[in-house]
């Protein structure tokens, strides 16, 4: 599976301490800890989240719905 993702140009993104700190400080719009971590990673790394989850759009993060 890793080879397929690599061939497609995807780069794995590990969880950094900074991501955890950001996730812990996010407003409580979303209660799912995994989604909060994705939001924090996207904010810190300047990434866009692709989702239909309207709750994620309440955060200061780029979203492609």
C-alpha cells in the first residue's frame, strides 16, 4: 500500500507535538479527537481538508467541500 501512495505522489504526515498542542487549543466546535487532529495538522502545515463535514468548516482552516 505504501508503494501505491508513494507512486501517486502522497507524502505521509506524522503527528508532531505542535499538532497536539494546536488540537488541544481548538474551540470545541467538533468533539471528534481525530477530526480535531486533522484540523490542527492542516492549520500548522498550511493544508486543505477535503470533507463534507460542516463542523470542520467552522474552524480557521482551508476546506474543499
